[in-house]
């Protein structure tokens, strides 16, 4: 458990990413589909450019740095063990540019980190904090992941970025925190999000609202989640250990900026 030496895998299989998927998740039935799923979250497509990125990640000792970060937060948070798989990010997509060249995907027992070379390794640390927070919350939050709603997804993202702010500082938080002002956030909350908070993750509208697609501004769900958590933490101190298990509903209870009540028309 811990950081898996995927660099050794890529020395042999860099141009065959489906083989890498088999090594990371041997229990998956269709690794071609699985690879396409990972690509949606940032996994590289083989090319000379991404191979150069891989070479630089090795030179910058990304695997060794991530192992230290993982050990640090596992100890601080008394967190469960997870497997961590590091691969280069696909740099050609605008979505990945918006994420500062780093992205991740988290399951209860494993984390995929998609990286680009960095002059400041704290950029990598901030990604590890965000994704590992997800994994710990998945393990401690008393709710079946199959039952997660859009509200849960918003709060997951907000709480994870709150942890980044605490441990890494504001300059290492995600760019999407500053995409929208308060008026824009509350406009979309009231006009769009509030009536869809119970949507389950498998509903096609869920990801459109979370990531910002099909007429929804880019990363709007993430930005909303972060602002909701900020409002909550500004009124009530929120420790990292509480953030692993606090119910999503409690975060929006008595939140005047993000009420769940539907406005009633008056005659």
C-alpha cells in the first residue's frame, strides 16, 4: 500500500496504457473502457510530449516526493492506507490547463494522480491533500458511496479544498476558487442547483452540474462547494477530523447564503 512504483511499469508499458490499467485494476472487466474513463479525469495519451513529461517526472522524483507526502498525512490524519498510482497528465485538454496541470481520481481504497512536471513540489502536495481527503471521507462518512448525491459531491470538493487551504496555503488552492463572485454563485445556486441536490452520481445531469457543462459555467459545482464550506467554516470552526465525517446536509443547514428552501410566490 502507499505509492505504487508506476514509473517501473511505464518503463516497459508507456505506449500501452491499457496494460497499465490492468496492472492498477486487475479486477476491471473491460480495460479499454476503463482507460477511457481515466482519460476523462486526466490520464495521458501516449505521445512524444507525454513521454517527455514522464521522463521529467522521474527526474524530479515525483514518486519519492508523493511517498513522503502520503506518509505525512496518513500520520496526521490517522488515515487508512490507500494505493496511489501516478501517471502523467494529458496536457492537450483545456480542462487540464484549468486545473494547473494536475488532476486526480479517488476511490475508497485507491487514488490516481495525474501530474505534470513542477518547479514547486508543493503543487503536488496540494493535489495529494485534496484527493487523499476524498479517500478518508469516503471511509469515515456514514453513507454508502452508491447513495452519494449532488450535494455530497459539492461538499466533498469544498471540504477537500478547505484542507488544501489549511495545509498548503491559499496560493496552492485551485484556480476555480476565484472563477466566480458571490452574486454569480448564488444566482446559479438559486436558479439551477438547489432543485437538483438529491441527484445521484449516475444521473447524467450530475456531472454536468458538478464540472460545468452544457450551459453551466466551467467548474461551477466545485466553486459552489468551496464557497458553501467557506461560509460554514467562517461561522463554526471546522477541524480536519470533523471534515471527514460531517454530514453534507449539516454544512448547508442554517446557511443564509445557500438556503435549500424554495422561494414561495406571494399573491
